């Protein structure tokens, strides 16, 4: 498994998003997914305190057990857990990290990310509190999520002398959602910030299992009513064109979706979610296609010529 850098961390180019843990799958199924990821060479696990109302962190910590030192754990804070647990004030930063450490059954978090900007708290105050956690050894690196290019620049300008800075940003990015290319990814390249795409498979749209005119698969997010906006006829037509391109090159739609992201500037790890060991193994191997310049040009031609909605 290829590895890339997020600050001082060396992460697998395919990671495991743990957003299904505690929501769509139970503790045993979560453990099976974690074990499959470890066996496939994945060392990077991304979760958040809000996933499964804390259960995702609990299930991940329980599943890792004695193998904690083999992996890198990323989690997030800041979205509303309840009326008292929310935001990015220094006081809440200190509470949130202790809660996550307890749920994860660990003494440190490798990448601690602010889940979304908090307009009520100056970013300098949040960064100062996060830097204190780094100095205390409770956190190794800090990152952010759902930040714009302007917000990344503001955060960089607010770093205190010798203090910790965001080494990563995690935003939505996929073949059908390319908004980060306008400003966020160029800022990542300029500032040396790692980019982590979430929803890399567009809620399953880019797995290749959806086809126009066919029923939605049993147990799929689309069938469950999650993210139905992406399952439009236009997007399905685009996916069919992309899938034809992949097959013509001896690959699957899933491999194209993951490998295309891995080929983009600043992308460090593609953290696709999974419910089963089979999905984990497929996602882990999907990043192995090394797209040549001609491949990327062919994909870009499809993306710009087939009408679709992002």
C-alpha cells in the first residue's frame, strides 16, 4: 500500500472512513471492517465524535485493541453533539478531546480535526487550544474540515509563533463534486496542506453498482434514502460513460473513482466508507491504478462533455 504524508504522519493512500460505525453497522460488523482494513494494508482510520452519537469512536477503539500502535486515528469535533457539546471554543476543545480519547480507548489522537468552522469563535483561540493539546501529547497533528480557501488562509494567518497549524483539510470531493478545485486545492498546494476527500464515491454513485432504469440495490444508501440527490439520470449517464472508459482500460468504475482522486494534487488519502470486509478490500485495492496523463485527459473529456449535476 502506497503511503503519503499528512504533516508528520505517514498514511495509507486508501483509508477507512468509519461513518457507518454505530449507525448502519454494529460493533461486530465494525470490527470485521477494521480487521479487513488492517489485513489490506490500511493504516489510516477516520471517524468523528458525532458519528453514531459517539458509537463510531467506541467501536473503532474496541476493534483496534492491541493493534493501536499499528494505525493512525483521525477524528473530528465541533459539530453539535447536544446543546452543551458543540463548537470550537477552547473550553469545549479541551472537553471534546477527553471524551474522544475515552471512547477511542487511547492516550493520543493522531489527527484531530475541527469538523466545521465556528463563526462564533476566533480561529486563533481554537488553534491555541489545539496547540496546547499537541504540546500535552494528546494530539499529534491538527486539521480541519469543510473549510473554504479563505478560511484556510485566515487560519494560517492566525497561527501563533511556533504554534500548531492545520496540516490537513477534509472536504467533499469526487468525480461528480469538484468544487475544491476552484480554491481549496490550490491553497493546499501553496501552503503544503494535505487534502482528504470525503464522500469520494458520492454516496455510492461511483461504485458502479447503480444503473439507469434498474432498481436501487438492497441495503444501499440510496435505497435507505441517504443522499438521493446524486442519483439523477444525468449523473447515472455520466457514470455509465466513466464505467465504459474504465472497462476499456481493464479496470472497474470503483478503481477509476478512487485512483482519479489519488492522482489529484495534495490528496493524501482516499477515506471511503464501507459496511463489509468485501467493500473494504475492494476500496483498498482500488487505488492501485496509476493513471497516466492520457488517462486523466480522457476522464476530463468525459467529465466536461457529458452533462451532469454536481
